[in-house]
């Protein structure tokens, strides 16, 4: 893929992924379906890698996807494409908010962004769960779910809600469990 086209693809993703890095997942699934450079399963692997690396998840996902298209230059161009709309919008919005912060239209506009972001994040969460927990190669009904992964998901979900430790603790525990369970 041409680097300019790659920049445009990720600029579009950055422009419309309201809600942060996880909101890029639906766009990456679409890109996986249309490009053939990587699969939906690869997007799940990208997410696992992106979450375990330092930095913003969206930038990490974009770098990984861009690398699949064009190596290191593709990774750099994809990240630049993803963050460019945010930088431009933040600068513009910050300047406009100083002028229009008491305007009811502006406040209702931002109130509408919150549910849009929540919807995109929820869709990304369900898509990530499907990639992680659903077995596309099932032959019998009881094989439709990846039961060990589901048990690990449930245990970590409970532990996060109950104990609220640092996320690194849960990432390390999941990695150890994955090795021990042979996931």
C-alpha cells in the first residue's frame, strides 16, 4: 500500500475514532476485512501486544497495522495519520472553547460525543471478546467458546473489580496464566 494512502486511511480512523485507542478497533476490523494484509484474528493479537506495550493503545495498534502494510515507514506513517486529526482538533477546540464555553449548542454537542464514545468503546470491547473467546473452528456446540480463555477472562474481570491493583499486575498474571494453560 502506498504510504500516502496508508496515511489517509489512518487519518480517517483518527478522525472518527471518538473515545480513544480502543475505538480504533472497529475501523481496524474493517481494514482487515478489506485489505487482506491481516485478519481479524491478527487484530486480536495486535490488541494483546498494544495493551502490553507502553504508550497509547491506538498509536500502538496503528504502528502494528502500519508495519504489516509497509514495515517501519508504514508504522510511522500510520501513527502520524492517526494522531494528526486529534492534534488539529484539540488545538481548534481549545481555541473555540475559550470563546464559546457558555454556548448551549457547544455544550450539547459535547454531551452527544459522550454516548458516541461509549458506543464505540463498547463495540470494540465486544469485538475483542469475540476474537478472544469465540472458537471459529468449532464442530460441536460446546466447542463454540474457548473455555480456558473464558475462565481466565472471568477470573481477571472479577479480580480487577474486586481488588483494583495496578494493570501491570493483571497483564503479568494473564501472561503467566496463558503460558501455564498453554493458550
